[in-house]
């Protein structure tokens, strides 16, 4: 019983409501990759389905965070959600640490997940690097907490960038094993990742083989949500490219990582496909494509940065939104944890 790794292919007997959850770490400035890979999808989904968007401060502290900055960083991510167009009346926006059910379910899942499953997680290997022995235990069990974030709402869909794919597979494995071990078929859903479109993997502007990331030491590698128009345009002008003009078709774009990335960014910002971008710009050099991309990026990102700055000038309003979101989140999450505890066999009193 204890070693049954239920395969992710187990058909889901889940029949509960469709729900969406996602989260972003308050561990530094947000960039275009976070915006295109996650935030734009949040905005689209909030009109379709019940949505929970948390600021994952419990995840952030798996590496050192200065306590004097963490609260402000949490408010900043909330401001980014709002500036990108998440409506707090439609979606619950809240800090993860304000809903205790996340941590409580994570402990139970720590006892469901197998060491072998976590040993395969590539993000831990990347983040711990040569310093595995000095990494926090939390960094190792990070994906288990992520599974708890998702399943404590019985979320059926999770919008994320491609780098989270492995964590979503683990979430399905944990759900399947829990349902199986505790003879509760369909108790947790087998959550679907939403990883689609040209914005799912935005690469560095300086290296088409590296992901755009907050931890890249070069600020020119990324466009930050708070960059002003001049900075955005300058970073695109300086973006690494090759000397060839853009091709007419997608096949020829393959193997040209930097060109492919800029075409993907254009497509994601304009809400069109990469093929449509090539239909328009194929045959043209970067001398004309880069200014067009810079204009588009400034038109889309500029107002978001301005809205963020305005929102961050009123932290009391952000706190009001976070408190309201946390209350709504607890209403859904607390009963799920109570039911889970009952299935595990914990003493049912209070
Ligand atoms: P985080 O904070 O690193 O990133 C937030 C979101 O941005 C996406 N993303 C990207 N998308 C495209 N291109 C990129 N270069 C790029 N960089 C980042 C990420 O995929 C993510 O969707 N583990 C998560 C946070 C988390 C979470 C969750 C997400 C905790 N619990 C539950 C979903 C559901 C993380 O570190 O994201």
C-alpha cells in the first residue's frame, strides 16, 4: 500500500467544479516571461472559471529573503497581477502564507510523495547547484508544497510557463497516489497544466539558449515589468540576433534560437501566431523588425509598469485586496484540508 506509485495516466474520476490556481514567487522583479507565460493567461481565465492567484511567499523563503523586504515584494506581485488586468472581484488574490491550509496539506503530501520522485526534479538541481548540502530542506520539498497549493483548491487547471511542467506532473502523481492509498477515487483531480502559446517559454535577450529569468545577472537579458519605455526599446535594440533576415516559414526559423525568441515574443504580445508574424516580416532584417517589436513591447508593457507604480503608491488598498482574497481562499481550502485529514485518519475533534 505505501509504495503504490499511481501512474499519471489513471483516468480521473473527479467530478467537482472546474477551478484554476496559479502562483508567482515574491522573490524579485517580474519580467516579460512571467507576464507572457503566466499573467496574460490569468486575465483570460478569470472570465471563464473560478480563479485563485496567490503570491507564494512560503516558496520564496526556500532561499534567503530579507524579512525587511518580503512584505513589500509580496505587495509588488499583487500590484503586478492587478496591473496586468486581474480583477480582484473576479479572482481571489492572496498571500500563500495567509491561508494555513497550504502548509498543512503540504505536510500530508510530504508523506505521500516518494524521495525518488523529488530526486528527479530538475529545478532543485539547477537551484541548489554545487551547494546541495547547504540548500534548505524546503528547497528540496518545494514541488510538494506546490502540489498542495493546487490541490487544496482541487484546481483542475493551472496556467504556468513551460518551466513548471515537471512540477505539474508531480502534482498529478501525488493526487493519484493519495486517491489510491486512501481509497478515495476522484477525491483530488488530476490537474491539467495550461502551457500553450508562444509565450510559454520566453528566452533571455542575450542568449537564446537560456530562459529569461529574474536571477540572470545581466539586466539586459530581460524586460522587467517596471522598465520605462526607453529602457524597453534599448534592451530590444541590443538583443542578440544573427545577421540573416527573418525567414518566411517556421521550419527555417528552427535552429535560430535568438530570432525564434523575438518572433515568439512579438507573437505573444500581439496575440497572433509565429507563422502570422513571419507572414508579415519574413524577408526583412532585424533593422526593421526590432523597431516594430520595440514599439509593440512599449505599447503593451509601458501602461502595465505605470499602473504598477500607481498601485504601489497605495499599499493599504493592496492589503485590503489581499485580505479579502485570503478570506475567500480559506472558504474553499479549509474544508478540503478537513476532509483530507479525515481520510488520513486523524482525530476528528477540535
Ligand atoms: P515563478 O515565480 O518562477 O514564475 C511565475 C510564473 O512565470 C512563469 N515563467 C515563465 N514563463 C515563460 N517564460 C519564462 N522565461 C518564464 N519564467 C517564469 C513560470 O512558469 C510561472 O508560471 N513554482 C512556481 C510558483 C508556484 C506555482 C504554484 C505555480 C508555486 N505554487 C502553484 C503554479 C501553481 C514558480 O517558481 O514560479
